[in-house]
């Protein structure tokens, strides 16, 4: 599991760093996605450097959480035939698609969609299950996150 994880961390980190870089460059030196009050005293360059250093940690957490949730849901729908390690490898190797983040503005979106597509195909092939089961395992968390964000947005709007 070490080699796939190293691969996933490398490419996941590169993708995150590229997204931060484009946001930093296009935002004329501001990183609006990581604006935190206690960071106001530090220069944007220092915040960018700190965020860049933390990218491998973020990539590792994303890979591990995605693998755990996807495999859990695969097991629920009867699709995790080859074990957690197979799901983990598919998630790790899908991170190569993060290189799409090289493209300014739309690269992050393309990378995200491409990663999901590679995960769906990879999990289907590695476990030998139907696309229906894989799509349930991959998209249920996406739908839940979107629903939670919408609920948070509605609650902020209503109780503001």
C-alpha cells in the first residue's frame, strides 16, 4: 500500500499546489479560499508557503477518507469483493488526474471531474462490479456533502 499512497500523495499534492498557485496568481496575491482572521497579520506569501507545505497532509487525508467511505459504501451495496486495498489503490492512482490543475481557471474543475471518472472506472475494474454499485458508492458522499452545504447555506440565510 506504500507505493500507491506515495503516488497518490505526490499527484494529489501537485494538484492542490497548482490550484493554490493559480488562485494566488489570478487573485493578485490573495488566497480567498484560506482567509482566516488570525492570518491577517502575516503576508500572503507566507500564508501561501504554509498552505503549500500542508498540501501533502491534505492530500493524504483526502485519499484515506475517500478510500474508507468508498469502500464502506461498496461493501454496503455488495461490491467490495477484492478488499480495502484494491479500493485504496484505485483512489490513489486516480490522483494522477490532478495534473489537469495546470490549466488556469478551469483546471481544478476538470481535475475533480476527471478524478471521479477515473475512480469510477478503476473501482469497477478492480472489483469487477457493475457501474450502478460503483456510482452509488462514489456519488452518495458527493450528494450528502452538497446537501449539507445547501443546508448550511439556507440556515445562514434564514438565521442571519
